[in-house]
């Protein structure tokens, strides 16, 4: 087994992409083109970064682990179309990157995958296409159906702003060290969010905050609306007071937020 050039950090949950055979799948799902400006978060050892640089106009590679900087610069060599940024992608103002990224293509660190995708959907409007490698359960959660165990607030917020365009299970063997969980590539493209998205977001987060409670009770607990008002709004849809947030589709939650407003 080939020795890694750096020691993976358990604290950062690092699982480096080492198998280049998966790169062609990423390229197809991401629909890479020579005009693309790609944001990559968590370049790790630079395997995906080098591939992206060979296929697109420019790559913004954001890496949290400063100890990887020397290896990355050595791996990427003289490529002038890679801009390496050392820092936390959740704290950096990604909207200040120039030229502005048009795609997010990444093997996302497990511990930031969900907040980063939601953040980019909400605050990085120039990114129109996403292709991310994440834990299988996270990939399933993004586009889960109402009433399923995986369906939650993140499912609603993602589906209100994007539609899935591709999915590919990924073997544990493409990473070093091998993770204990399954992974998957999921690709999706941006949609225009519904009017009043922030209002809908508040309702969704409140409604899913207490999964065992009914939607009216959850909304009252969050201080959003009185329980009686929520019960009344559900009745207008022909739904009982015992309705829970996870039984409603994203479009239904939008309608409910509009009515309560």
C-alpha cells in the first residue's frame, strides 16, 4: 500500500481521495467545460484539484488544513489556473472570490458538507451547478421524500433551491484512510427560490426542530405563531391539527408559510 505524503487528521475527519478512476464520473456529473470557474472545498492531496485544473478555466481551492499547503503547491506545480486559499470555507467570504465561481465540485469534508451546501445555495448565487462527494446518508437526505426517515429541514431547504441531476454511489476504496460509512456523488442544479424564502426557512426550521411534536406545537414553541393559528391554517388545507412537518412536501410548506404570513 502506498504511503500517504501526509498524516490524515482524525480531528478534521480527513479521508483523502486517492483513486483517480472516479474522476471521470465526477467530470460527467459536473458537466465540466473550459469556461467553468470551479470552487473546490477540501482539496486534500490535490487529486481532484489537478483534474479540475486540466478541464476548466480556473479553480478556487479552499483548504482548512494549513499543513497541506506545501504538498498541494508541489502537487499542482506550475498550474496558473489554481488559486489556493488556506482557511475555513464556512468563515471565508466566498462571494468575494474573483472571478466568481460558477460550479461547486468537491469531495466535501463530512463535518461541513451539509452547512456548506446550504450556505452556498443561499449566499453564492453565481454557483449554478453542484457536484459533491458526501456521506451516502447526506446525499439521500438532500433529496429525500416527505414521510421518510431521511426527510428533514435540510431536505426541504435544498429542494426549494435545487433539483437533482445525477447520483453515483462511491466505494470506500477510493479514500485513504477508508471511511466507515458509505459515500456518494450527488449532482444538482440551482433553481430560483420561492418568493419569501427566508420566511419559509424560518417556518421549516421551527417545524422540524421537534420531530415528535405536531407542526402547530413546534411553531408555537419556536415563537413563530400561536398554536391555534397554525391549526387554523392547516385546516384550510384540509389537514388535521396532528400534522407533522415531515409529512408535508416542500411546496406545501411554502403555501403554509404564505398563509401564516
